[in-house]
């Protein structure tokens, strides 16, 4: 990453006409003009406050693309003469967890190096931090929440408890989350439906996910407020009410085959009778939750994930109900820090490298603790975390050594280790380790990560947003399908906006996966979404954000030219791990699924990421890390 990138991104994220000195504290202004090409991280380096294009930012992907697309990498490397017990490639949740599990098992003196291609740690669990009007406003850039403990393995629960997140802490998080904050796991909170009209967007209040679309109280009145033809309203009301069994003409076995092999959108058109123009209203939730629209999810999958239709399928209802209840665990809620799962990553980093925040107590003050990035890669520290470092080659040299080649700020460098864990994107690993078998490479390359765009918009105040009447609303016809207030969660001394007059951040989520393409596989559509991300400039994203928010809030007195202070766009071209899809993927025998073949131990090299579990959840990343550490410490080669 060159020195002008952060300055450009910083300026891009600042609204025209707003003074930079009003936005960020002096240490960030210094960073914007300072050099990141130095070998040592400067004291003013603090990526969470950078605005503009973030996530897969410029400088984080070019080296990997040159390797994967053109087979290009340096011919010679400067050997740093650094040898570690373990090198971890990737400092996301799985990489950080692998370092923690390894140190816990092998002792605090174990020498560990984490390498990451981004300018910040955490992977998708990244922190966005604004400073404005003497206030800190936090939001999330990707990974959002902690699932109920019932879905975690014992080893994953042990990790969370080690860093201070136990059942008592989760209860405190829940109590510190306002009841009206839908994004924070409050299932009874209203979440609106916002649809554009000729006179600006109209937001219809109500709990659309769990009540309106499931035929709950007042569902018919809410549907009648939608600016869609009355004939479509009639069909939606009948569907949400479950007035008849829509599969009654099929035999029992035919019904089962139908819900497993038919797309949800095909069901909505053929059985419910909806026009294709109405489908986005029922797809907005799916697109954010899963990535694709209902054309790529089976009826069974869509309803299992919470889409309406459960009451309209006769005997199939009981089958799906049992599946949904089994998946829900002890409660259908989640827990959220003010910066999402970035706080989990910060807790792990502080445990691994205490000097990064020596005065931090832990869970109670992680949201506000000041992190000193300059000590992440300090000589003499048992665990070191090296950012802006893109790995291009990993191979065994001799019988007891792994050679790791990487590029940091255009410099080809080399280190070695006794063991290596690849906690990076599965699709890159075959290019890092060309000696792998063809079968393992194919397994690693099978899944395509789901792309997402998560934007945070700093507003001068929350007056217009508060008039929506909901903290989260679905926007089925807009570039960003979910729009929410940033987390209104208190943790320790962190204080979210106290009133509508305080500055606030709006969190916007969008799926770039094409929603209206029929007949293409989900993996192909995810590739198209990834291309869209890379081909869309920050200026274009900014235009989309301003237009959408103006349409939503304009009739409440909002003026984007004055009210938007700064914008951060977090693009995740390689987003969440690929989950197998009923319409695209066969049911493999145990041990034969691509992710299982791909994650096989490769000598002194193991693989740990959520891709290797085919599950885009933090607990999967932790489980993969535990497995990889066990391979490298138990199954010695």
C-alpha cells in the first residue's frame, strides 16, 4: 500500500465542504499524510478511523490477483532470518483463534507470526470508528454478532470464555441492547419495509420478518400500505395468512420433492401467483442473509431461513417446523458489540499481544480501548502480527521446516516456521501451495465466497432517521437492501447517540449478487457480484448511498449535501464462506464434500477458515482453527 492511498481514501470519504479537522482526531489526520511504506508501523497508524473505500481496499488484493490470475510472483526474496514455531497466514477470526489455541497448548513462549494482506486485523470482523463533535461513533464493517452458545463447540466456548465472553457477559450484552434495535438480535423489534414511489420512498412500519410476513397481528393493514397494485396486495395477504394449502394437488412424496427441488421464487410465481416485480419484497431478507435471491434457494431452504410460506404447505409445515426449531437452538437471538465482532478480534489480539492495549481490562472496555498498532510487530514479542503482507508461497523445505514467502509494500520477504496454518481464503491456497494434489486443489477451489457491501454513513444528527419509526428497514428495490442505525449498544463507557440531536452512523448492507438471473448457479452469480464490486468506484457507491438516503429521509427534512459528514464503504469481494445450495450441489457422502477434501492436512501445513467448514459463522472459524492446531501439534509429520 503506497502513501497516497490513505490520503485519497480519507478525502473520498469526507463530504464536500466539511473540514477534515472536524471529523477525526489529530492522530488520524497525521496518518492520512504519513507514509505507510515504512518498515515499522508509525505511532499514528490507526486504520479503524479511515474512511472511503475499505474492506478489500486498494493495496490488499493486487498481489494475490497477480498470483492467481497470471501466475506472477517475485523470483527472489529477502530472507529475514526469522524462524517461528508457527506462522499463521491470515489474521481474521480463524487465524487469531489458531494463534490463541496454539499458544494455549504450547505455552506463552511459543513464537508465532501472523501475516495479513489487509492494513487492519480481524478479516470481516473489522471496526469502523468515527470521531465527530467530541464523540466516538462505532459501527461494524462485516461480521456482526455472536450466536447463542448452544451452537458452539466446547472448544469454541472455551475460547470465548478465555477472552471474557461467557454467558453472564452475553446476558449483559443483551440487556445493554435496546428492545427496539432489530439488528442487535431483538426479534420482536419492528423492522420496516421501504419501497420507492414517485414522491420518494415510503416506509411501512411493523415487524415484517417475524410478524407481518408470517400473518401476525395487523399484517393485512401493513400490506395494504405498500405502494404495489391492489391485486398483488391481495395475493400477499392470502399468502401470509396461509389461507390454503398451495401444494394440495401433489402427493406426499411429490410435495417433499417439490420443496427440495423448486426455487422459492418459482414457487412464489407459480403457486402464490405473484408478479415478478413483487418478488424483491420477499427477497430482500434472503439476499442479505444468504447473498442470492429466491431464484437460487429452494423452497425448503428459504422457509427454513425465515421466509414466509410455512403455513401454506400442509403436512410439509410440520417437517420444516421441526427443522427450523432444531436450527434455532435455545433462542432465536444474537448478541452484538457496538463494533460487531471486531471487539472479539480485539480481545484476541490483546490477549496475544498485551502491549497493544496494556490498560484494557477486557470485555467491559474493549469497545473504547485505544489500540497501539505500532507494537503489533515488535521484535522480542512471542506473538507478532504483521499487516500489509500478502503471502505468495508456502512450502515444506526439508523434513522440519516450512518456508513462507510474502510481499509487504512491494518488498519480497521470506520467513520460516516449524508449522504453518493457512487461515486465508480457500480459493487462494492452491496458488500458494502448487505441490498439492489436483483433487485437493479442486476441493479448495469449489466454493465461491459470497460478496457483500457494508457501508457506514456518518450523519450530523439523527433527527430525520428517527422519523422512520424503525431502527432497521428493508429496501428491496435499492442498492442496499437493509438500512439500520449503527449499533445502539452500550458496552462499558461507550455511549451511543443519546438523543436525535446527536451525530449518528447509518449502517447499510447490500448484496451485489444479481437477483433476477434465472438458470445460473449461485457460484457463478457470486463471481458476477465480485466483479461488480471491483468495477464499482467509491464515487459510484457514494452516489448510490446519497440517492437512497435522500429518497428515504428527504420528506423528513434530510438534505444529504449538509447532513452526510463522512462515508466508509466496506467492500467484501471475497465475503462469507460458501454454504452448499440444494439447487446446485449434490449431497456428498461424509468426508467427500469439497470442503472436507480441501482441508486435508498437507504435511506441516494445515488449513483453518470458515471455508473449510462450509459455514459462514464465527464458531465455524473457531472450530477450524482448533482442528488445524490439533493437526500440527498432535499429528506430527
